[in-house]
């Protein structure tokens, strides 16, 4: 159980801890580690038999990565853990899954600074901290406090920094109703917002499609992608809604292979994307960051969650001036 340093609010409630599971592979004196980053209440594989499925996976590890990925299609977080564990086992080091200029400490990944929901004073404090830390892209979770107060927070940012200096993304986590969404998006657009994630709850494709027709703010799908299996179903969803962006969390959409399927379809349809971690420990964040760097996407990514927990694993990952870097002078501390 990963314990939050302080309760973290979303429109679905307040998080105080996060369950996570690890798959450890051992062969010929080498070790591989994969993280199954389930998010209870959000992951499609939040099922009563989750632990049983993990045990089945371990009992059938001889099937290999490809066949297991197919067998685990409805358990995307386990797909991710399996992919990661096999990649880790094959690698020169268990933590060096995708060697690159990033893992050599030569280049960093621009990321957004995440501002959690909470009282207005707490959100304002977080915004000020993110600006001091050198972020030029800030993501605010909205939808949990009074909308007028949220607009005031945006006004506070814009009174000090224009859109050329600070890019603002907002994430509603499906908090708006169908009837109010467009009006609220218009009000948000006064503050030159880059994009809004998941303005209404998933599963309302017609309404979401309407919001994506020449919106005042670009619309990004997030939760909408969870639980959509198979390339044809993925393509049908994106063709139907035609969002401006999609946001990809490997733990929630089938690991790297599942994420790459979404990217291929999005690029074919002219839809932008970026990658985001889903509250994994530094083990999972490390794998996602290394993979993300190789995708050559220059937009700020959503990869800065490693510092949320009191009991995370020490790692070379560090956030410097609004970017995620890999400091090889820092050591891994993973004891399982």
C-alpha cells in the first residue's frame, strides 16, 4: 500500500492510499520486476478475482509475454506488469528497460505540474509552488469545489502569467453534466485553456462527440478509453467522438502494446495525444517515462507523480525545472 503524503482530491473522492502489486521474474541469476498499477474504482480490472488472476498469471508465466497479453485482455494493469517484468528481465539492469538519452541523463521529458483538488487556499498554494518550481505547463483537477472558485483560481494564474508563459490544462474527471458542460467550457475558455480532459462521464459518446465539434477549448479523452478492447473498437470510438486529444495511461489501457494501438489510430485520424502515469510507484513511473521518451512527443507529458507518497522506492527519477530527468548518481532502493 502506497500512502499519500496528504489526502489528494479528485472529483471521484479523496485518496489516502494506493494499492499496487509487483510481479517478480527470476531466471539464470537475473531478476525482472513489473508493476501492476490497479486504480480501484477506475481500472476496468477492479474485480473481485483480481488477486486470483494475478496468481493465475504467475502460475502460467511459461506461456510467455505475447500469449499472456492476449489472455489478460480484460486485465490491462496486469498486462502492463507482465510486459514490464519480461522487459526488465531481458535488460542489462532490472530498471533500464528502454536505454536512451533520457536514461543517460542527457535529455529530460517536459511534464505538467499537477494541482490537486482541495480548498481554494490549498490549490492556490500548489499553483504558486508549481510556478516557483519552473513548470510552464500546469494541470488543474476541477469539478470538486465551487466552479466560481475554480474560475477565480484560473484568473489568479492568468493575472500573473499569460498563455505564452504558462500553459493550463484542466481535468474534470467527468464532473460536468451533459446540460452544463458546454456553458462551463465557454467560461473556462476566457482563460486561454489548452485543453479539458473528460468534461462529462464516459459512455456518452453522442454528447461527447457534440462537445468535440469546434469546441472553445480542445477536448481530451481519458476515462473514455478505459475498457475499450480491440483495435476495431478503439478506432470506432475515436471516429465517432473525434476528440482533439487522447490521454494514455499504460496501466489502464493495456500496457505499452495497448497504448501503441491507441497512438497508431490517433495519428492515423489526426488526433493528438500524450502519456500519463496513473499513480504508480517509481517502479512503474520509471518504465512509463523511459518508454514515453522514445515516442518523440514534444508535448508536456503527465509523469510527475513519484513524490506523492511517504513510502515510495528511492530512484534516479527527479523533477527539475518542470521536467522529469534521470540522475544516474542516485540509486534504486527496491526491496521486495
